[in-house]
C-alpha cells in the first residue's frame, strides 16, 4: 500500500469527495466491499432478467432437489427454483434497505439540522422526542406497526425506518453544532444568508462524512430488520420472495433439506458483509483524525 | 449526581408516556381493534364472537380496558393497570393471567440476554487483548477480520448457521427445545457473536491507543512488562468507555431474543410476543411492548449511571458518548 500521507498532501486542495475517493482507493477491504455491494445492487435491479425461472413457477415433479446444474441452489417444497427466489429476495431486501434509508435520511437530516442550528427550546423539544423514540423497543415497534397497518411494502418501509431515523438525527445535530460556530458560517450569516441557505450550502456539505458512513451502515441494518420481520411472518407478502422468509422456510427443513437454508443464509450474510466492509472503509476514509 | 439521576428519571417518565400513547393509539387504529368494539349492537355476546373469544373473557376485557368509556379513560386504565401490575388476561391465553405468563417467560428471555452480554464482554476483552498485544501482526489482523464478519451478520443468521453446523452436521448440540443448560448454548452463542464482533474491535482500538500513551511508556521505562502494563494500567482505562458501548447492544439484544427464541423454540417472552403479534393478540402486545420499553430504558439508565460513577465528565451533559 502506498503511503496515505502522500496522497492526502496531493489531494488536500481538491473537493472532500475526491479526497475521500483517494483514501478509499488505498483500502483493499473497502474496495472488495464496494464491489460486493455493487454486484448485489445489480443482481437486485436486474433480477427479472438474470433469474433463470419465474419465482412463482412451481414444478411438482422436481420438489426438494439438491443443487444441480439445472437448479444451482436446488428447488423448494413446491419445486420452485431457489436461485430465482434468492435473487428476488435480494431485490426485496434492496428495495427496503435503500428505500427506508432514504426516509431515515430525509427525516434525520431535517430534524438534526434544525435542532442543531436553532438550539434553545427547539433543540430541547426535538431532542426529547429523539430520546423518546430511542427508548422505543425498535423491533417490537416495527412489529406492532406491521400488525396494525398490514403487510404492504410501504408499511414495511415505514416500520423499518420508524425508529432508526433518530441515530441519523443525533449524528447530524452533533455535526451542525460544531460547524455552526465556525468562521465561514458566521461570515455567511453576516452577509445576510438565510437559515436554510446556510444549512444547505455550508453546513450539510461539511457534515457529509459521518452522514455517508451512517448511511452505509444503515442500509444493511434496514435489511436485517426487514428480514427479521419476515422471519416471524410479518414481512413482504408472499409469494414475493424475501430472504427472511426463505431463511425461515429453510430453518424448518434444517434436518431434511439443509440446502434450502444454506443458500439464502449465505447469500444474505455475504451481502451484509459487503456493506460492512464498505462502511468500515468509508469510516476510515472520512476519519481525518486517525491517519493510519 | 442526584440531580443527574432525577433528570434522567424525568426523561424516562416522558419517554414512557410517549411510548404508551403511541402504542395505545396504534392499537386503537388497528382494523377490528378490540378497543373500538361496538358494545351497543348485539351486546357482549356479539362483540365476543367477533373477536372469537368467550363472552366471559369479553366481560373481563370490558372491565379491564373500560371499553365502554372514552379514550382517555381507556388510556389511563392501560397505563395505570400496567404500573400497578394489574395486567388481566390475553386472548391467546385466556386461562393464564398475563402477569403469571410474563413471570414464567420473562426470566428466560432476561437470562438469555444477561448471559449473552456476559459471554460477549469477557470474550471481547480476551480477543481485544490478544489482538492489541501484537498490533498489525497476523494474529491481530485475522482476529479483527473475523470480528468484522461477526459485526456484519445479525444474530438470527448466526443462529441458523450454528444450528446447521453444530446441530445437524456435527450433532453435538440440540437445536430445538428447552430441557437443560445444553439448550442454552447455541442461543447464547448466536446472540453473543455479533456483539463480540463489535466489542472486540472497540476493545482492541482503545487498548492500542492506551498502549501508545505516555503513561504506558513510563511504566515500560520503569521496568514493567507488557503483562503488567495491560493488567494494571491500560486495561482499566479501556474498560471505562467499553461500558457505554455495551449499553446500546443491550436494547438490540432484548430485540434479538424475540427472533432467536422462536428459532430455537425457547419458551421465553420473546417467542410469546412474536406469536401474539402474528395472531393479533392485542392485549398481550400492548403489555409486552410497554414491558420491553421499560426494561430497555432501565438498562440504558443503569449504563449511564455506571458511566457517570466511573467518569465524572459525563454528569454534566447527562449522556454517555457513543450513543
């Protein structure tokens, strides 16, 4: 690995994103993670084209088959191709993972930025709200939401993001609090910039690092919640495949047909590991304090 | 310190009210909610048959939740009955009082969580020391690589993989049921491994920064060995922040038991809750949601108190860092 110190000297007068990329490039694990994430996203987006079969198409002459060249991951109790179901399950995981993260990002940045910038009683009220939500038993709350509102994709998006936006709000608030006191924000304010302009033009771009890191850890977290919900039968409605549901089906057949469990569990684990590698790399890349 | 505790207790009460209000209104908004039953048309018998429960149980619900009264009376009785432990009965278990049900199942869940945390903390300290003693060596990077894998994967994926390896292929541990300490091994491991992943990474990093600090150099200069440095100086300073990192994991762990108990067939409250949710047993859902949130709030308070005792700086802000 080339010395990161030289890189940062060269890149120091470029944009923060470029500087980050230069650091990320030197981190092998982050690149592997990024590649895995990219692969998962591509597989999810093109699941309809890649998957060799239809995920609903059952074949009662070929139930519970082990892995063969025809069915790489075998077939399930209805003779459906497991590879196809796993690919579509990845698609569900990605939709909820990215979708819920978008919701969290919107609410979290809004609440955190306003609380941190306004301060005073606004900050106090918003932070009490954040603390209250923090005390919620998160998974239980998601379960209750799904039980009450039904199994539709929108409800699951809401249920997954309902409690996790508070983490983002806390991070953004902390960032805003420190940046607010900097000289360039004061200069902007003295020249008559409005609150929203200052937040949008100066504060948010400068607090990008921790936000990007939080997003890269938030997406796999959402996937875990979503799969956890469908593990106990409260996920995306069947027959839409879902990794949690596949794992739960496989777990019930653990003694007789372990291939039903190995496929989805390993694919899900590898997906999450990819996100974690990428997130770790991003954290190192943004952490200007610890130059390794 | 007393002011700090009082402030935190006040916040806890506020959080409790918010949690209970949200739960109550969600339950009221649920389609076919028992809190919104029309008792005028057809009387108790019709209401009972629409909920598919016996008229006797329906009578008990009407008394318990004041179904014939306006919402604020219902809400107040919900909170008051919870605080005074008059939990009544649930739909799925009409013969067992909910309090008795919780008393029977909750110790299993809490025990599972506490044992898992204990295992995780000790394992993380050991792994952290192992890695930090040989910084950037083969032992360090491979331990940390495995730890990263551990942080990435949720408890229920660890659980099914462990069950597959130890229960099905090696046949050394039981994968389902609850008849002795042996049945605890896989659930505890699957809950502990994700936590070990993140705690041991934290432990390693804080130990390494302690080992590079000047007071450690002084110990070396005065002739102390690496064992003495770690045991008597560096470890102490690394354990204090570890307390705060454990805190958030406890809440996650309590939630983890909800999924893990179902997978291993442990008769804990988590499994009872998961079943109550999928069968829409609203009274049980309401009570266990409150119970879980109180437990999580108490544990967070405990962690902050311990940290406040260990580190005086935290008493000013009221919150531990890293949360």
